[in-house]
């Protein structure tokens, strides 16, 4: 039964003529991965931030999606007219492997009143590989609809606008895989994705000890539309929250985020047709931020000033 369901899932993700990448990787902690979906957000926080996210989707199903992501971005606008970031992520699902490396550049514009707009570009490479002989665990057959083993590399381009204010509101509009990375030797096309991200932080007391953080992410690859909602309640740096992915998953989040150090875990229950065999999805994240010290004040002495 598991082999049958996985084969159906794989076939639905593909077509007999051209394989289109599934929608962008699904992450419950997408709030810590703004840069790979919207390069305009690069360096919009102070300092240098490094983030690692690992997701094991549809646990206990052989060949189900697994994602690993590493981001580092830096607010260097005091030295350069841009902010900089580097992204790497790896996706594996069934017979397919995908690796992306992106250099992200954001041009920050100060709009006054604590408002800031980032205009960003992500430029890099996408590498896709297929193992045409891959079969589910325990299987003794190959699928003629799957492509032959092979791989390819092509250009990858992302664009994004990201806006934020001092009162903890932010919004972003972006598109990924603008180049459409068509790898003809393996009959593969990387689908363009459109994202809209909106978030707001609300203090529940004057000291900001208790607060709520809410985010909504809408995405489409112009075939399907998906919406994800996250809400977290903070007490000092500890948080607990819930997430809902439209018609697909419902989950809980627990973690710690002091601004400088963050660590968290989420567990998602599957609501789609795989719910009868999936043991849910597990996700972990780790974040560290280094605040760049302010340059020392230069002091001058002169006999006339003594």
C-alpha cells in the first residue's frame, strides 16, 4: 500500500512530457527563511545572522521530502550601499535531488518614520538530479514514467520587495526561479513561484514580555495556490505556537528566540490523503545573530580645548 501511494504521489508530481518542480520547499519556520523566498529581506535585521533549518516531511514514508537549508545574511549598509546574504538548500523527494546556491543582494531604502524598503536580487545556480532506477523500499520494479538517471545545472534568479516598519509590521512580494531553469537533457523545468508574505508583532504589555507574532505566507506556482498561517505567543524569549497550511497540515511549534540565539521545533499533522500512513512532519531550526559593534568614537585633543 505504501509503495502504491508513493508511486501515485511521484507520478502526480510529474508529467509524462515535462517534469515541473514541486512548489518551493515547505517550511513551518518560514519566518526564519525569508531570504530564500524574498531576497529583498536580506540584511534587514541588524548584524550577521546564520540559520539552519531541517525538515523531515511525511515521516515513515520512504522517499518522502527532506529539506536542509542554510542561510547567512549581513546588514553591512554602514559600509556598503547594499546588504549581502548567501543561501544553500537541498531538497530530496523520491528519485529527485535538488541543490540551490544563491548570492542575495538587497538595496535598502530609508523611507522616513522608521520605514524601510528592501529591493533584492538572488542570483545563483540550481542543480537537479534523478535516479531513474529508484524504487520504494521493498519494491521489485521500476516505473517507466520516471525519467532516466541524469542531472543538470542551470541559472537561478529570484527578485523581491520587502517592507518593514518600527511597529513590527512587514510585508513582502517576490518571485523565485525567474529564469525558468529548463534542463532539456533530463526533461525538467523549474517552475516560477510567486510569494506574498505579511507579518505583525503585537506587545501584550508595556514591557514587551508577553507578545504575539503572526505571519501569513501565500504562494502559487500558477497551477495551485497555498496559504500558510503561523501564530506564536512569547513569554520573554520562550514561545509556543500553532501553524495551519490550507488543506494540507496543522501543527504546533515550541522554541526559544532571544533575538541573538534561536532554537525551535515543530510537529505537523498531515491533513491530505497521506494522513493514514504518514507519522507527521518534523522540523528543527537553529539561529545565531552577531551584532556588529558600533565603530569607536574618535576623540581628539588640542591645547586650546584643554
